[in-house]
C-alpha cells in the first residue's frame, strides 16, 4: 500500500480475496433476483413474504422474515468480520500502529466526506431526513473485491491489499456507527444479561472448546439479549468474534477454525439472503425512478457513494502523502488509488442495513434511500471497473515487456541471439 516499505501480501489475504469474490457474485445475483421480484407481478407475494412474522412473541422475537435476515443472518456475517478484525489487529497488517494509522485515516476520510455530502444535499433542500447520514459511508467488501477480481489479474497485489485493509477498517467504523447512532431505547438490564453468555463463550473458546453444541447456544443467548437491549443485534456477532483467540502456535487457532467453518455460510447464505430481503425495492418504472431522484435522500445517498467516497479516500491518502512521511507503494500510482477510491462507493450490504435502521417508521424514505444505494453502488462499480480496466491494460503490457526482457538490460531477449531490433 503505502508507507516506508512495501506491504507484503500474505497467502491468507489471497484466500480471503478468492472467497469474497464468490460471495460478491452471490450477493449480486441475490440482489438482482430481489429487484426482479419486486418489480414484476410477483411483487405482492414478495412483499408479503418479507412481512411474514416468525418467532415466539413471548420472547419478543416475533420478527418478520426481513428482520430475521437483517438482525439474525447478518449477525453471522458480523461474527466473521469480528474474527477478521481481531486477527488484523493482533497478527495482521494493523498490528503495527505506524502502519495502522494510514488505512484507518484513509477509511475515516472515506466515511466523513460521504456523510457531509449527504448532510449538505439534504440541508440545502430543507429535508428533515438527516438521520440517514451514515447510509453512504459503508463499503461492501465482498462486492468491491468481486469487481476488482473480475477486472483482471495483472493489477499489483498492493492494490488488492489496500482495498482489503481499507474495507476492514471501514467495517469496524460502520459497526461503531451502528452501535452508537442507531440503537433504539437502551435497556441496560438486557445488556447486562448479555454479558453472562458472552463471558461463558469467551471462556469456552479460550479453553479450546470447538463443539457446536456448546458454542452455538451461548452465541444465540448473547444475540437474543443484545437484541432485547436496543442495540442492533449484529453487534453481538462482532463482540463474540472479538473474544475468539487468533493465535494458535503450531496448530490452527480457534479463530481460523471457526472462520474456515463459518465463512462459507456467511458469504454463501447469510449475506445473499439478506441482499434478497433488503434489495427488493419497487421502482415504479421510469417515472418512479425519476420521482426518487427528486428526493434529497436519494440524491444524498447517490452522490455520497459515487462522489463522496472517492473524494474522501483519495484526499485523505493525498493529505497523508503530502504532510507525513507516508508514500505510495513503489508498485502503485495515483490513478490506482483513484480507482480504488471510486470502488469504495460500492456500499450495498451495510448501506442497505443502515437504510432500514435510519428510517424504521418511514418505508417511503427507506425505499428511496435503498434506490440511492443501488444506483450509487452500480454506478461506482461500473466507473471503477472502467478506470481499473485501463490500469490493467497498462500493467499487462508492462508484464509482457518484463517477460520478454528477462535480464532487465532494456533490450528484448529475442534480439540477443544475434538478431538486431528493428531500425537498429
């Protein structure tokens, strides 16, 4: 990425990228299926399904299918995120404060500027729907990495590491935002009760317990109490992930074991199902889209993702390079950073979640916010893919030249057998 030296890309990062690529594809397919279902004659059945209540009312868990997807399934996704975050801070790139400060500040810039863009658009329009300021601040790691993987294979590994590290920090900040700004009425009693199974879970995993019949009930109890406390239940997943040991000596650590088991469920089931439940926005045809684009909420989200994210990430990176000793990795150029900045505007999963949290009692505004998320994410993905594809061609040509000139003397090896280069 950038700093005093090159950031080596570990094999683990490459493995994560491959898995997230598959997850990103599944999320895209699920979202497309939801949009089709919500804009065809099947829309009534789709919306009835999403509004169907399931669960025991006595435990206050009589949630709709859509709520189970957002509160329940995404807790699994955030558990895996929690494992990844802890590993990054304990044994990964973020364990060194000198290195951690760079992606952290770049991610902060990528969250602050979109929020300011949303607030500016809605304040100028006199909109009272300012609670959605955090919607355009999130980056969907699976979706973004999938786009990067599709673009090509010759982009420098430091570019992929930059995106992954940025997205990991972005996830952490998004979790903090959800916990602090989108908690409903806080019930300290339920929150205190959540500490009991959470502590038992932590003790169990630290003693090497990996049996599902021990860990799953403790995790479910922690989730249920956090849900009852008024804090969004996905935070329980992160807290549980933070308790898992990430160092295992010569053997696979408990974190690696759980991540190996649960990541396929998260990427292949939890997030795609949530996308299917959350992305089913009824556009109402071209007239409906035009109407949504006159809403400052839609415009604020759209511009925040498409413009704010890129400006925030690139400007924060440029400021660090200008006023500190930090510098871009030798293998990267500023057009690469611009491409990644634009790609950071692919919000999707967490942005859709925050749309529901920001406007729980205003379905119309929530729908318009989701339209902004969908349009902004698709536009950011297409523009970023175009920019990075141009960079891919350049790096591919460079790789071809380096392959021809293996000894690095500036003369293609084919001419060193006695032939002379053209015009030579």
